[in-house]
C-alpha cells in the first residue's frame, strides 16, 4: 500500500509550512504553532511538538465554522 502525504499546510493550525533542505533531509516547520518535522525520503518524524493550546484554539474555530456551514446548507435545502 502506498500512502502519500502532502505537507503544504500545518495539520495543527492549517497555516503555510516552511521547508529547508540540509544534509539529505528536509526540515518542515510551522512558524505559527512551532511544530517541526524532519523528512528523509518517505520517513517523516516530528521533531518538535506544536503549541498545543494554540492548536486546540484553532481546532475549536474550525469546528465552529464547519458547523455554521453545515447549518447554512441545511437551511437552504
């Protein structure tokens, strides 16, 4: 089974990620929440955890927006 991961947005706060190449691997980082990953070929390792409080706040905001959109779609139907 092949699994593709496209790290373009942070999975914790959906902000753009920074990428740096050094010594055969990439360092992928989020300047917003502080999470960092080291990428070697097809192996991705989290180096630094995100700011969990910030990530939780963003998750609540996203959940509220999804709820609003679902509610708006239900009203129209």
